C-alpha cells in the first residue's frame, strides 16, 4: 500500500492561543453514525445519534490549567500508529454534587469534546471513548491553593481528535441544561 503525502503547509500567522474554555462529556456509544465533511477528512459534519435519539453533551466550563495533548506513537517494526489523547482538567471548588458526578465520570468511558480558546471543538475518544486514568480531590494547603479537582481522561485512537464542523451544536449534539447548581 502506498502512503503518499499530498500537501505541504505554510507558516501560519501568530494569532492562536493555548488553553480550553469548556469540555463536554457525552455518554459512550450514543453518537451513532458519524458523517464527515469529505471522505478523507477528519472533520465531522454530523452525528446521527442512536435510534433517533440525539446525543446529549454535558458542559463543564473551565478557566485555566486545562489542556488537550495528543502524542503520536508509531512503530515501523510493528506497522502501527495511534494517537494517545490526554485531556487534563482542573475543576475548582469542592462540593457534594461535584463529588457524586465525578465518581460517575471516573467509572464511565465518555466521548469528550474539548473547546479551545481559538473556537475549535475537537472530539476525543471517537471510537473507544476516554477513560479516567488519574486525578485528585484536593483542598490545598495555603489560602491561594486549588480547592477542587483535577482529572485526566485518556483516549487512544487511530486518528487525532476530530474537529467538529460548526462547533458542538453545529454537528447535532444537544447541550444539556442540567448543571451542578451549588457552584
């Protein structure tokens, strides 16, 4: 099989910034059929849901210290390539409701949509979901320390996280109005 490179890349402008504004968690297996903008593109145009039910996304607003990092692992000897997708979240303020919800997330395998500070929305764990593989519940020691949660979700996929055309609502997700209201 021939693996041909078909495009170059210009030096982009210095007009992007790092960081995430929000993360959305979607129950694993609820995406249904996925439609791409072009057959060879990794940009998703639409998700169909399952049995006519639109997939529901639960939004977590973020402020600083949260990121998406994807590591490419490729082995010529084994003939394999995959993308290790790591989402690091920092959620401030401890609460009973947050404890309960994070306990559910820790045992689930959600699809994770990250929204970055540049307006991009990317889907982590498209095929196999993302597992929580670490985190903390921390009170901090000094007055200015974090009192809250850190959470690491990991997806391993054949391709990098897919961009969502038109953002999260543009591809067919329902954004839940259900929020933890004690925060």
